[in-house]
């Protein structure tokens, strides 16, 4: 991924993880930190919005089912505010990716849980298509 004139180099590796399962979010954060990412975590849509505005992450990994809203709507909102943001939705509900066909939600891809940080890292850095496309 190339650095833009408006983003510091560190922002290129900044990832926002949004999941109300704090244990999973913590494990994902550790894995992504090992891959060189600066990781921010949020447990709901409200905190995700605040973090996204303040920290301007390059990537977002968002659970589809959140306590104060849904990941599809959050992805759409974040994408509208920042079109360059790479967004991936995830869910334990394998049909959750069907909620918004294509990239209408603002997400580039959907992953059924469990998600694999190395596979997501490949997507974030090369744009390579993951094993499970957005449905």
C-alpha cells in the first residue's frame, strides 16, 4: 500500500478492529501488532466512529453484529467519510455477508469467523482477493 500525501507513514498500518467480543478483539489485536500494525479497538459503533475520526486508520475490521447498531451501516458511514479506508466485515453468522450485496455497505470483503490475520494482512497490503469474497 502506498503512502498518500495526506497520511503519515504510520497511518498506513493503522487498523481499527470493531467487535463486542473483547477477547477476540484482543487476540486479533495481538496478531496484527505482531504483523506491524498499530491497532485500535472499539466494542460498539459509537466508539468506532470516535476512533475513526480521531485516528484516521487505513483499515477497519468490523463485526456485523454490534450492541448499538450493525456493522454494515457502520461500514457505510465510515466509507462515506473516508473513501480510501479499506473495510472488511466479519461475522460468526456466515449469512451476514448477504445483508448488503457487493460493496454497497462500503466494505470490500466479508469474512466468516474465524478470521485469519495473515490472510487479512495479505489483502490489506496487496489487495489480493481473500478466500471468502463479500457475498
